[in-house]
């Protein structure tokens, strides 16, 4: 299989949509997808997989990962004492699995997570951004660990708009709140695609 793009811990598949539209075969891997029936939409395969054991069909040309930050993010620091070591271990374990997948892939990679506990166990992040910097209407400080030649896109918006909302922070508790809070902005997904498409194209 050629021209494979992989996004780990990705329920929405948003990061893959620009790549799929460009003709790449894409895999959105998450334990929330059906374990018995793979869903395919265009060039995106939504497949069930725990990233600690899932094995890809081929080495990707670029790899993304959005490991859960629920037990790692600084905004939940007041709960760390109650969660104790087991839940911290689970969060770090998933991030480590994504990092090891990136090392195996030997390609440009981008690992996303929140401001929080990861720098205590790994080196610090290479980049940070708010979605509004790429055209979205909300703010949410996000950290990026990257390597393999990954190109962080330059912000298209320099000054935070007055209309920029706190909707992520103020989102009311619901069953799918974590999914909605972590969903990748399509503005950022397109910016990453534009910044890295030539680099990936050179590998194919």
C-alpha cells in the first residue's frame, strides 16, 4: 500500500480530511470506532484500535496523534490527587505509544496534547497554538510535539479577534463533552496540510 496517512486516537478524522481529498489513503484509529465493522468514508478508514497494540497496514508518509488529555491537562490539576498514579500512568502510556509509533514510522509526525503533565516525563513541546490563530472562532491553548521534518504552519491571524469565544472552556458537561472539546479544528487541519503537503509529496 502506498500514500498512507495515519492519525491515532482520532474519532472525528478532521486532521485527515484534507489529505483524503488530495487522494491519500487515510486511517483514523480510535477505540471509539466500531471493533467489528470498519467504516470507510471516501479515502478515510475509521478503524478500531488501541494504539498500544494496533499495527498499521504500511509505514505512513506523515503521522498524527491526539492522545487523551483528560488525566494529564493542567486545567484538571485539582483532580490529580484523587486520580492518583493509575490514571496518570494510562495517559502517559498512550502518549508514549504514539511517540514510539512515530519513531517506528520514521516520517514527519505531530503529537498533540494539552498543557499539563507530559513535560515532566518527556521533553517539552516544540510548538503551541490557539485555534483562533488559524481562523477558528475560539481559543484553546494546545501543545505540539513534532519531529521528522514536520512543518508547523505559520498563524494566519496574529491578533486575537474580539469575537474569539471561550466555548471550549465553558462547554457544559455532556456525555460527549470530551470528544467535542478535543475535536481538531478544520482550519488548523487545512493549515497543517498546506504546510506539509510538499514534504509528503516528495516521499511518494
